[in-house]
């Protein structure tokens, strides 16, 4: 394999922390599979440096940028234009070039629903989902689920932030022509017991000392429990759900499918999903 050269195109991910990221493995596997003269790196950018990273993208001719915590809101403000999804969420997880302009995108929601369709064969219409959390990732998941026809209950320590996420869900329902037929509400942890789908969209589980994001006794057979955390691969809530007989998925699938959307935006080529999945230990047809 020939290494980078003067003609190699560069993409990367910014975050803090970011050295644990699987994104370089995903994208570099895709570039290699298609024989593209691209490379992808991880850049550790401290909090408050998101706008500087966008400026560096302009100055250095970086072709594409993935954006993770804690930069999504700041990067949204630094882009020349936002996609409808990024504008609604006020968060950018991907920057692409359009001529001299930098466009902020958000592929989290589509990555989430595509991953569940591929890995679990889920169709969302009529499903009742409980989303734990109300941050950027949670809001993207709420909007995506509502747009697919699911009803959603949001559980979060801050009721005010949960209400903001619910309002975004209602806006998404209206935009999808679903209007008041969709239920988007703020609830208490007890709502988990009646859920078809439970999504942990908080960072709780990344560290061994973290508390559980929901009482484990509320989880049970017939549910699908998803944790957006992918390191560790099995968090405490997934362990509890597995013991209770629920179907479990971690965040690696969402990472893969949101990266596939970004790859297509940057290169104009369909992402080689199977090769990308193999790079992170997922057996994905495609």
C-alpha cells in the first residue's frame, strides 16, 4: 500500500478526548477498499477550539471534518451554512466543502436509524421509544425517531433540557407531516418499563464509576436496549438489559452508519459498509 503523498486528500475528526475514536479505522478502511488517495486522522482539540479547527480546515485545505464532543455547537456557529438537520439541532457532526464554502451537517440521526434497521431489522412506525438524555446526541435521536413514526418519551435530570428536546421532536413531526398524531413527551424513569426501545444517549457508562442511567429492574424481555457509548463495548445498562432478556446494541453501529453518510458527502462515492464494519468488528451485509 502506497503511503500519503503531496496529492493525498485529508479528512479528520476533532474532539476532546478523541484518541480512542474508531473513526480513523472506519474511514481509512473505506479509502483503502476503494483505492482512494485519502487519509483520515484524529485531532485532539481542547474545549473552546472548535472554531479554530474550522479555520484550520479552510487554511490547510482539509476536505472533510467529523466533529464530536465538545465541539458540535461551536462548529455550527463557525460554518458558512448549515443543513436543515444541523440547523434544527444547533449541532454539527460533519463539515463538508461546497466550493469555497463550508457546510455543517448532522448525520447522527440517520446513522442511528440506519444502524438499527441493519443490525436489528427494526421498523420504527408505531414503536414507543424512551430516550435517556437530552444533549446533542439525544436530540438527534429524538428527531430521527419521531420522523420515522415512533412516539418518544424523553427522560433527563434537567426537565428544562428535556422539554427543549421534546419541542424539537414536535417540530420534526410537523415537518414530516405527522402533526399532533405523534406523541413526544417528557417523562420519568418509570417510562422505561413500557418502552419497546430504550436508548441511552447520555455518557453514563463510559467509566466504571458511572451510575446507571435507568433502574435495571425496569428492563426486560421484548425490549431493544441501545447504548450510544461504544467504549466499553458493553456498558452496565447493556449488561443489565442482557441479563433481563432484552436485545442489546452498543454505539458502534451508529458510529459506522453516520460515518458512511459523511464518507459519501466528502467523496461522492457510496460507502463500502461491509469493509468499514469489518474494520471495527461488525459483520454488516452490504
